[in-house]
């Protein structure tokens, strides 16, 4: 598991179709990764370019709703406000039954694939935040609350 900014990602070792990848993330108390803006997309693409994980085309959490003729995030049902597709006009009948991938063959830009194809996948969750109540000064001055962000293998202390 890796932390990229305030997102915690799991990069699968196995390849599954989109539906099975969705449920595999749910089993881990996570969801298929959602990319909400250009900054998050850039950070994820730069992380993948560092080759800390194997290069594979990987499922993200978006799928095409052919009735509404638009892309949605599966975990929320909300339409995409940002998309990382390299070309415009990624809508239409040819996208029925498709999901979004991040594709290393095109610079980790987005691509669409039939959801029955087996791909590696990226699960996501927010890092857990725990406030430790014993971390207050008893003298009343300079009270500090230590917040510990825990994400599987990564622990980061942040003083406020």
C-alpha cells in the first residue's frame, strides 16, 4: 500500500475483470480509485512512472453509463467532472460496457476497455486519522494535539 498525498492506494498483483476488481477492493474496505482533478491525476501518473509498482494497465473506478451516455464513478454514481482521457468525445455507443483504465503504454493517461477484460487494478481509501488524547501539555500553554496518519506500512506524525 502506498500513500500519494492524502490518498492511500493499493496496486493489485493480480488481474481481474472490472466487476471482480470492484468487489476485490470492497473486500479490502476500499474502492476502485477515483481521480477527481488534474492535480490528483498528475500525482498518480508521476508515481506510476517511478516504477515502484509493476507497469500494467490498471482499472480505475469509472464506468460508462450507456443510458445516460456519460462516464460515472461507480462508488458514488456521480458523473466525472474531470477526465484524463487523451482525446475528447469519449462518449457514444462504442463505449457501452467499458471501464476506465490508466494505461502505461500512453504515458499513464486514461483509456477505456471492455469491463470483461482482465486488468490489474488500483484500490483507494483515505488514510485513517487518529487523535491521541494523551498528547496535550498539562500546563495549559502550547497545547498540541498529535495526529497520526496511519496507512498500512506508512506512519506519518503531523503536529498542529
